[in-house]
C-alpha cells in the first residue's frame, strides 16, 4: 500500500488513527503493530511471513547476546552469528541472481536459477534489526523483553518500506513511553501533507519528464536534453524520497513518535561530503556507526582511512541494488570523498561559494547518471551526451521540454532549499493573532492536500523509487 | 531460572532460523520464477499439450481474445480449441517488467468472466473447467490453463522453470 494512494489516505489511515486514539494507552502499540502487519501484508501477503520470522529470529538473538553479558567472547560469537544470518538472508534475496548473472557473464557457464521477487523494504528492516542486535551487543540498549514492542520497532508502517532507518537506541524509550498530543498530531499532519505534495506534485511530474527523455537513444540526445533529463531525475529522486521521508516522519509524529530527519536540503551542498551529510542521513549514520567507526574511522593511518571510506561507499552502493551501476556509483562517491578529504577539500573551501555550489552540483548530477543507468556503458554514453557528444548542444526537443516544464523546474529549485518553506512561514507571520495564523495555516495545508489528491487521482505514474531498495 | 530462559532463547533462535530456511526452500519450489530462456519454457509447455485438444493461435487471435499485444512481452504462447463447444485454452506469457504482470492478470480475469458467460447456460461441464482453471505467476512468467488436463499442463510449466 502506498502512502500516496486513495486507499491509504481515505481508508487505512483514518481507520488506524481512529482506533489508535480510542484505545487505552497500553493497547496503542498492539493497534499499531496489527496495522503495520496488515499494511505490509496488503502488498506482500507471502513475504509478511519472512518479516515475522526475521522479527522472531532477531528478538531471540538479542536475548541470547544479552545472556552472554559476562562472557565477551561468546557474546561476540553470538552477535557475529546474528549479523551473518541477517546478511545472508538479505544477500540471498537481493544479490543471488546478480551473483549468478555475473558468474555466467564472466565464465563460460549458463547456470539457470530460480528468481524470487525482492521483498519490499527488506533492506530497511534488516538494517534496523542489525541496529538492534549491535546496540544490544555494545550495551547501548537493553534487550527488548516485550516481543510485541520489538515487532513494532521492526515493522512500524510509517518507516517500514523506505525508511528512515531508525536506530534501536534512538527509539527504545519511545516504544515504552511517548507523548501523544494534539499539537504533535498537527505538526505530523503538516509534515505528511508536505511530503505528499512533494511526491505527487513534483516527483511524479519530474519522473514523467525523465521517463520521456530516458526513452530517447543517447546518440539522439542533445546536451540540453541530456541535462534536462538528469535535472528531472535529480528532482524526481529527491522529492520522491524526501517526500516519503516527510510522510514517514509526519505519520510517526501523529502516532507520538519522533524520528530523526532523513534529509536536510542536500542540493544546497558545497561538496560531495556535505551532500552526504544531508542526503539519506539515516543510512549514512548507520554505516558510520556500524561499519566506518568499527573499522577504525579516521583515527588511523591515511591508507587505512582511505580503505575504510572505500569499504563504506562500496557497501552504500551495493545496498542500493544488485547491479554494477550501483557499485560504480558507490565507488565514484568513495573516490570523490577521499579526494575532498586529502587532495582538494581545503582548496575548495577557499573558493567562492558559487563555485563550490556548481562543483557539488556537477558531482551529484554526474553521480545520478551512474545511478539511473541500466548499464555502465549507457552511463558513459549519457555523460558524453551531456557534453555535446550525442546530438549537439541543443535541439528543438530540449527547448520544447524546457518551455513546457519551466514552472516545474522553478518550483523544484525553490523547494529544494529552505527558501520555499520560509516564504510560506513569512506569509503566515503577516497575520498577527495566533488564531488567524492557525486558520491561514490550515487553509494553506488543506489547499496543498487537495491539490496533491487531484494530482493523485489524475496521475497513474506513482511509484516510490526507494521501494526497490 | 535465568539459565533456563537463556537456553530457551538460544534454542528458539535456531528453530526460527530453521523455519526461515524452510520458508525460503518453499518459496523457491512454489513461488520462484526462472532465469531460463522463454524458448526452453515454451518448448516444455508445448510438448505437454494435447494437439487434438488445442491449436496454436497467432498474435491477432491473442489480441482478439485477451486484448494483449504479443509484442509488448518477452514471449507469448497462446493455444485454444478450434471447436466452439470447447472452452480449453492455454496461455503462457513472459513479461518484460514486473509492472506488466497485473495488467496481464486483469486481461486473463476478464477473459475468464467472458468465457464463463458464454458457456455457463448451455455447456455446464465447460463452465466447470473454466471455474477450475489453473493459473500461476512465477517471477516474470504467467501461466493460465482451462482444460481437463490443466493440472498436467501446470505441472509441465512448473517443472520447466
């Protein structure tokens, strides 16, 4: 079930909210867990069994690791076992076909294999489960005694399908006790509506433009069209994923939870390093906490630090998908971040701000080319088209796309910085009394909601890009 | 008391792991698609069909009966009975993308309803075959069979993957 669907907005969510707020406090977690399992089973009626088994496995592993509190060697063996099993399950569903395809391509073999569809959200809930296991092992969190609370942590529907990846230590207390209030509900609703608009109004429209451009052979792409294509994709993936994250954070608030933000205006960054502090923050935090720092982080020799950075970025690429373009994308960022740290980072900081923004923009956009390309060859041909190696610098097609979609691009640029939301806030502050401000806010957000629903009803192009990860 | 609880958690984690392995094996046996080329699956399914019951149909007939364009998919095989008093038909489709699965299933469902309307009043045994039609989605392969031998055809499809 998509957040941006009529079924979710007008049936599932109102019913779950009504029941959640009616039942006594002690029953709220059970209501939310039941709703989450139903939500997942709606789209994955078979794989919900796998998720429940994963919950049980990690719950018992957590108890087992805790039982070895006085025996570090056994605790280490137990946590290694749990992590390996989680990675094997994830690896099996996500990388098994890719591995055999690669073997068949490299070796003179033709090994047939049975394909299984990727369970939606498996990368997200597996990383959450490993966060729990590792937090318990490091004694950053106590093992969860209540299996229903643990199941809720793994399966909570607002962030189950596409994050943010919530670290167990961050939410442990909230699973037991959290504040539920009308103010928080209102804030959550506004955040949810903002995310819905990002998704339905901008991401889906930009996605349709990108699809149109991606259908054109790279040899027939002018530089203008190629740049518009990559801009469209950059806006699509940002508004799609950050929109989903806003909706997840908003829903969390409506149910009394506080999740950390997942995006912080990444396109205003001045370097690739800064971009990754602002983009998919929960994934970056996960890799930093559970991979980079345990490997030695930056408190080690330069060569070792470079190794640590490259490992993290290769894994980040692989996490996104079982394909060479994702690995290339991860390695690309690994190299750029190493270079910024050890070669040109200091010089970059001394340059004018506009140069830094252009630098970061080019790096990120070139990165998206690797990300959206079906193959490495395609990405190189696309990059060539961006510098005029396709069908010249500009053509009528590119001009037409720009002319017919300039408002979309303007809206996307304004919304990609804090400027967009500050305009709305400034307008609301024009009204002096609190009551007037509340009334104006309500009208604005209701208007945004209605526009979003109108887009939703008329638009069939509606996938969330991060569902496939 | 404490050691009892500990051992219970340890035992349970292995039991659950065993259940996960069983789940995956069952998925592989009954739900998985296949990387096998369409031609191999097609040959295996066609080899199992009764030529006296079913005749291969072209893409125009596929379009007329199910509203599907054969060119939209990686591969299509469509057989149906020549006789007007038989509801037998077999369809095998390999889709290019996952999002093509649901439209094909919708087309099959529509065909099933329409054939049921055709037969239920005057040939109830054929309507019974339609009601007992065999359908299977395995990865990117979709199989549909209406026939007294539908189970055999489905088995041939399953083992071809």
